[in-house]
C-alpha cells in the first residue's frame, strides 16, 4: 500500500529572521500529516546556497540564494516500511530542495539531497550562460538515528558538489513519527556535542562584506605567533588521484582591527572537480571558512601550461550560517608550470583577492593535472625559492667592486707618479 501524500492543508510556517544586520534568511517549519491527520514527518531548519555559475562573457560569478518568504511543499511523503519518506519544498523563481529518508527496524537516516536552481531567475543569476533548471544530487552523510528520536543540529553544516555549497543550521527533523507525536528524545549532530571551545570567528563588529565600506588596509598587519600548519590535500576521480596540493594557508582580512586566520588542516575537508582543461580544489575548514582554487590550462601557448586563475573565499558565522565575508578574484595568473609538472614555492606568497582580503601561502606544492602514481611530478620552483639567481648577482657585484678598486688604485698610482716627476 502506498503511503499517503500530504494533504492540501499541510502546515507550513515561515519565520522572517534577521541575522547580523545585513543577512536575512527564512526558517521553514513543515508538519506533514497522514490521511488520519496525524503528524508523520516534521522538520524545521534554515538553509542557504552559494552557487558559482558561468556568464555569457565566459567568466564565473558567485550567487547567493536564500529561501524566500513564499515556500510551497508539494510532493512531501510520509513514508513507510517499504517506501522512503520525502521532505520537499519549492521557493523563489523555480528553485526546489528535497531530502529523502529510509529506515530499518531500529534506525532511520537521510539518503539523498536533491537541489534544483533555476538560472532563468535573473535576480539571482544575472547574465547566466546556461538557462533553465540545474539539478544537483548529493549523498547525505547523516549517521543512523534511533527511530522515534528527533535529529537536532544547531551548528552550521555544509555540503559541496558541482559548484554548489549548501549550508544548513538550526535543523530539527524527525521522519517516521510514531503515533503523531514529535519525540522529546534528541539525537544531536557531532558539532552540537560538548567539546573544547570552538575557534572564535569574526563578528559583524570586526568583519564586513565586500560591499560594505571599510577602513583602508594598514601598512603592516600583525602576524600570528606561528605560520599556518601545512596541510596535504588531494582529489580523486574513481580510484585515481587527479589533484595534489600541499600548502599552509592564512587569511589576512583588512579592517579597523586587522584579522589573521590560519586554516587548520586537521579540521579542513577537501573536495572539488578535476578536468582536462580546468580543475577546482575546494577546502572547507569546519564549515566556517570555504576557499576555492580554480586552475586553468593555457592551451594557446606553444608549451601547454597550467596556472591559478581564480580564488574564492567565504567566511561563515559558525552559529547561524550567515555569510560574514565573500570575496573572489577570477583574473589571477599565478602558480604557472608546464602541464605534467608541479609548481612549488616554499617561501611565503600573497594572493590579492580584493582590497579587503589577502591569502598567504606557505610551503606550497601543487599539481592540478596529469598526476601519476599518486605522486608529484618534477617541480618548477618560484623565483623566491631559486637561490641560484643570486650567484650571478653576487659574482657580478664582486667583479664590479674589484674593477672599481683597480681603477681607484690606478688613478692614485698615476697621481703619485705624476707628483714625483714634478719634483725632479
């Protein structure tokens, strides 16, 4: 017997919330009822989406998509022992999001999240090259939850796939509700469990968005006590490694009170995409800092080379998921090396993202294309590392100094000789 679908009278509550003064999002509360008007699936959560899309001029822009004040719930399903429960919402100009749940005798879990965004929505995607709906399906990483327990996660979590970052917070969900009553037993996500105090992130008082007027950057920014720890990151296509990166990362945010953030490899997850002409490494430090590096192959050169084309940085409020800062530079030409080789720079380098943000790199070694046997290929080193260029400079300076000394000695000798001749 197929499970009953939601009746037309499904309760859907939208709560307008203001976060950080400049960020607004809507909390959605959905109460799905069965044919007997008993609650069978309950959810309340907040979410937003960060989407990178291509424009008609062949460059890339970043869009932020939030839930609107009008949300529908068509297609939500209670679920049963043999059919998955489905929570589905639709919002804005042709955007939709859904998540399905399965269960066994003891537990339930989320399986897949399906997100569809519509690039015909010109308010969100101005000048988009691709027109129409784009669908992203992501496997959810939720661990199994005891039946008749409600899943709760107040902290920010995110999922990244295909140039889309989905951000969730203040989540309360329970599929397969028993006897129509929401459980009082909670199963918390890992981020909500008591741990050591989390790293304090910048607040609106000391960090602004890129569009907000800020004070000019100081001539010198305070350095942290230590350089960032070097992390090792990699991407795979199937079982084959397609991208390797070793780097220590530090963000320098210019404010009235400058802020420096070191990226912690222990809490940073690597994701992204590999390709023949472009590759993107996405780093997510504890759902607080998102950094994307995009590499391009320059096929027009006589010798094919790759280089770093774009860096995108997003800082999120750890507690409510709001965007504190978002900056992007898609006109870089850094870290170039011959295709099939790797690029290395042990010394500190600085990437200018915009006037408010710099990314400092340390102990960099990267190869975004043609990785063989899970190892870096021959490295092309940056000029900062190449001490051999100092040798001709030093030798030249020494020779120049020696010539000057010889000339001076010659002139002095000539003057003494001339003076001696005059006394005769």
